[in-house]
């Protein structure tokens, strides 16, 4: 006799939650997709959406409501969303893109090739398509390309009651506040800005002009459409408004929202980390990168470092007689060049991050050098004593101990100088200071550190 197994669809009246996206698709209801979204984190959504077969992707596209489509595509990476839409016909892809804010849709569409891009834009709703086209016209990684062109606004003659009514139409945008503008032929001329707090605390009959932050102050944390997106983090930190306006003169073009600012900060931090690790930025999620792409991003940097490291061998070749005459000098080469590289890496890591967050520039070189050289002197003394103790424990001659001690101090100070100045100089000439990565600074210090070591040895050791 066979026992039929019963699989309950609900517990205490609640529908069972699909454990995977594929299971949710198999249930074939929009409710199942919504339940899966409610129980799944962003990373898991990204992973499962990537893994869908074309027929599964098509089935999912018909189960998504406008709300669930927006939530799904807005919480996965643009590359994952793009790959998902590639599995659909143009009409379905366009319909899903219409559910997104125009800036989010533009982030996905910019990844497409030109033909695919034009086909999707033609299939989208006219207003959404026109808005996305406007964003795509701005250069990549500028404030104009990342802004949201839709924002809440009222006329200067309005009351707080009118501003509240405008905010209620689109409450999701309330965190941006309400802008006070005058519509002119050139666009929306900004007069001021009402913070969310002003909307809550102001009397309903109070004119917005008495509560708004005037445009002169708003411009202090606004960006121009051609400003690099890396400036966003500093603007928002200096003025905790929750939104960064994008302005062309006196006219408001759009806003950078909290979510966009967070994305930009994460992207910039990731790019800096990759460059400081001695690799070009991937520009796509790591899990979607092929070995071929990883090779293309890493090999050029490694070849540059390889060529730069060749002069270390040249230096050792130039001093081979000294090494042959006193073999114990070779004992300390790894210690000396390793210490110099470590000191330089510490400084560049801190300085590059400070340049990104606090706007430190070449004009601040005096303050930077003053701070770092004093620190370098303290570190040089500490490491020189440590080096002397290590040399003594190896039982080498006194003049070798003295050579190692002085060399360590000199290399630490030299590394401090190079690491403090080079990022600022690169920024001044328009290059990303993150290219002075840990491997790069270590390579620069390796060869020069060896020269310092052997020159001090020749000056102190009689037999050389």
C-alpha cells in the first residue's frame, strides 16, 4: 500500500515561500515572485537571475508586475539586469525598462551595443525613451549621466500645503525634498529647496519662500552636469541634505539620489582598490568576468611592473663586486626593500582615500609632507633600531650593523617622500592617483632602496 505524501502550500494560512527563483517561476503566479523577492537578499537575487535559462527568463518577464519588476531590476547589478533582458524579445525588455526610473534604465541601456540600444529605445514609451536618451547624451561617469531628471518642484508663490500635495503624488521621492523653481524658456530656474523637515514642521499656509534654503546655499553642494562623479561623495558629506542637485548655471537639470550616491561611492572605492592592487578596474561584477577579461585587465599592469622591476636587477649587477666582497650584505636585501615598500603602501593607501574624501590636492603638499615626514622620522628610528637588533642577532660585523641601521632609516624616509608626493602630482596632471598602487610604489622603492643601501655600504665599509 502506497502512502501519498502531502506537501502543504501554507502554514497557518500563509503561502509557502519559494526557496529559489526557479521554484517561484514554476509556481507561475506573480504572488510567488513577490514572496521570493521579500525573502531574498540582493546578492542572492543577482546570482539566481544570472543563472536563468532563456525560457525561464521569458516566463519570469510575464510574471513580474510593474512593482516587482522595478524592485528586482533595481536591486541587481546593471550587468545582471542587462544579461537578463538580452534573453527577452525587445518588446518585453522595453516594457520592463519602462517600470524603472529613467536613471536606472539608462544605467542598463548604456551597456548594450548601439543597434540593441536603438531598438530598445524605440520600443519604450516615448517619455521614458526621451528621458533616457537625454541621460545617455552626457559623457560616461559624469554627474549628468547619473542624475535623475525627475524631481519634485513647486512655484515660489506656493504654500507648504501645495508642496505637501506635490510630495504625496510621488512619496518615494520625498527624501529629495521639494525644489522651488520658476519655469523659463531655458528650463527650471532654481530659486530654493525645501528639506523634508521643512515640509513636516512648516505651517500649511506658510509660503515656501519663507522656509526654503536659498539657491545661493544650494549651489554650495550642487554639481555641474560635466563634473566627475567621484566629487559626489565629498559634496554630500559636506552638506548632509540627502540629495545632490545637478545644475547648469541657475537651472536645475536633475538630482543625484541617496541610492545613486551610494552606488557611485561603492564603484569609486572598488576601482581604487583594484588599481591599488595593481590591476585595471573590471567594470563588471567579478563573478561575471571571464578568465580572458581578467587576463586583459591584469597582464598590462604586471608587464609594466615587470619592466619597472628590471632595474632592480640592474642595480644589483652594478654592485656585484661589493656583494661578492661581503656576502653578508645580501642577507638584508629582502628586509630593506620590503620595509620601504610597506611604508610607501601605507602612505599611498591613506593619502589616496583622503584625496577622494576630503579633496586634498597639490596645494596641500606642505601640510601632507610636514605630517608624513615627522611620522617618517619616528618610523625610521623605530625600524632602524629593529634592524640593528636583527643584524646583531645574525652575528655580522659592526660596520654591517651600522650600514643596515642607517640604510633602513634612509629608505624609510625616501619611501615616505615618494609616497607623499607622487599621488598629489598625478592628480595635478589629470591622472588617477590610485595608479600609484601598492605594487607600483614597492617597485619604485625596490631599486632606489638598493642604491641607497649599497652607497651607504661603500661609504662605511673599508673593504668595499
